[in-house]
């Protein structure tokens, strides 16, 4: 099973605190532990929302607003994707994450093709599998 | 530059539950969109998330971590899935986001993904080196997994 750990944090509060070198070291140790255990598939951090935009699909045409997203109480700050045997294993990794300032980790199961077997047309599922393989080849994975 | 498109939607809009458009059409439209992304050579990764009833939240506040089971009923909208694109500019990322075949009430957050080089001078060099090594180890392991 794959699980996504989504880091949710308060961007305004975080901006007031300068990055702490010790935090990078703790995060490095946490990442190393996950790679050593063979569970980490991917992990990325996102830049401040000032460098982003929101596209809202509410009317005929999508509307675009540029960041920062000041009205949002919580933003996604980054994520990890883990391959584990159970939900409990995902919970224990999430508990070990080196955060201590009110950050929340939302842990969500990532869908697998089997989840859509009776919902999506089979040809769409097959095409999806081919697209994954092509995208992996294009970017040298 | 890498950008992440984060789909945020009320959970009631999940394709299995949404009234109106037949699920097959929704999947076909999304399949065409993903196809166009791959044709353009910009798609790095994309995944969908299952309902929050299968998830949980871990809150870290100092001493301990507390765990709360899903569903996250108090949340107005939740992350439903994401795409990561390799593009030349923020405008290109926004253009792809605008083309996404999703219905009213859905938002796509477009966020730039951090690159290791940007943390030079902020994070200790040995931490950045270790991070680069970890990424290589993951890539090698995945390559082996695909070959076997």
C-alpha cells in the first residue's frame, strides 16, 4: 500500500521563524531512516505560496489568482510517499517526523489501479499504465 | 522548474459520488489530459488520493504527536490528488492547470517545488549531500523494482 504524508502548516507563523540548521539535520536523519527501511518512494518540499497561483474552476472559465495565499490558514508545505504494509506502519512513520510547532501531517492512502476497476473504463486504465511508463522513460527514472 | 498542481476539492465531489457527469466520461477526459501532458514531455508524476475515511492526521506540537482518524469532516476541501510538472515557467504551469478537466467547485493550487541547490547556504552542506545520495538510492531501487 502507498501512503502520502502531506505536511500542513501555517505559512504566516512559519515565515516569522528563520530556518534552523538543526531542523535540516533532523529531517535528513528522518529521510535516511525511511530510505534505509526501504519505504520512501518520493519526497518533496514546496516553496512559499508567494511563488504560486490558484486556478479556481467555478464558472465558465477558470480564474487565476496569484499567491501568496494569505487567506489560507494552512498550506501544504511538502510531502512524502511511502510504500508500507499497513496503515499502522504509515502512522508510526508520521509520528516520527521531526516537527514540533503545531504542524499537521495528513496521511492519505494513494489510489492504486485496483481501486478503479469497476468505475473507470478498462481502456482508460490501460492507457494510464502506458502513460506512467512513458513519463518514467522520458525523465530517466 | 518543477511545479506541483494540487487538486483541492470538497470530498462530496469525488467521482464515485458526484451526480451528473457519468464516471466513464470523467475518467476519459482525465485520461486525455494526462496523455497531453506526457506528449508534451512535462509530466513527472501524478497520483490520486483515496477518501479521507481511510486516512488520519498526526499533529506535532512540541512534546508529543497526537493521532486523529479520518474522515476529516471539518475540512471544507481536501487534497484529492496532484501532478508534478517540469516546465520552463510559472506561466506554463498555470496554462496546464487551466486546461485540467475538472468541474466547478474544484481548485488547483500551483506551487513551485523546491530544488536542493536553493538550500545551499541555508542547510548544512553535508545534509544536502546526504539528501542527494538518498535521492539516488531511491531512483536506483525503483529502477531495479521495474526491471524485476
